[in-house]
C-alpha cells in the first residue's frame, strides 16, 4: 500500500503587503488633507487647548481682517453670502455653516453675517477657531 503524502500547508496570511499599503495610504492622506481645506488664509482666534472646527461638510464663510466676506475663495457682499447660503439650504435642509473670522477682523462684521444667517432661519451656525499655542 502506498502511503499518501501529507503536505504541510501554511494557511497564514502575510500582513506585510497590507501594512505597506496602509502606510502609503496614510502618507498620501497626511499630505493631501491640508490641501483640501478651501477658503482664504486667515489668522483664526485661539480658544483653549481644543480646536472648534465643526462639521467638515459645512459651508465655510470667511471674514478677513478687512471685513470682506468669502464663501470658499469667492468674495461676496454680506447679503450675497446669505442669499447663496439660502440657495444651498434648498439642496440640504440640515446645512451647517461655519464662520471663519480672522483674529483681526471687526467683531461687528463677523456678528453681522452670523445675525443675518440666524434671521434667515439657519439653526446650525458656528464659529471656527484654532488651538491655543
């Protein structure tokens, strides 16, 4: 009688290729994530040791140090910013708005656009800050 040979099969999964792929993806996301922020360059005010950034899918309204209003990189008047936000709310009723006010911006300019948005019926309006250094 012939004996049947029994093969020693190793059913282990090698994790090295998966770890290599995850490392590359991590590096790609670390490099591209800061580039994904839209808008203008602002010096945001500090608010303690945590950053208040809000929802990443929120509309970003910026007020620069000169009191100019922006949605993304497009400069608009305050009333046009509110009109544009109202139009966007038609597509997404649960819309969140984050106001990025420069540290040196006039407090009245930031609160003016925030008040107009509240008057227009927006319930989710917040202010974006950076961590205290």
